[in-house]
C-alpha cells in the first residue's frame, strides 16, 4: 500500500508511518511527537475522490453518478 501511494505522489512527513492491523484497513500514525500543525500526509488532488469529480466522470450530475454506481457500472 505504501509503495503504491508513493509511486502516485503521496508524501508523508518523517516520523509518520502507515499501519494495518488486518491488511485491509490502514491508518497513519506518528512514531514520534510532531509540532502542532505539522502536515503529516500530502495526497495529490488526482487521487482524491470528490463529488464533483465523480459527477464529472459519470455524466455531469451527481444524481446520474449515484444511479450508475447503484446499477453497478
């Protein structure tokens, strides 16, 4: 998971690790104290799923996107 994320431009601050207890769900945690307000993970906007991106990809409206996803496609 970490290798994939790094390959696509996700960056993490030093002292931040990505962990899983079951190999399915992942979480970020600090390995040491960081100053308040320190960015810990930077995710490129191309990897973020937003309602506007979904609507754009699936026909221009969020309602249509929801219907297509509900139909499995």
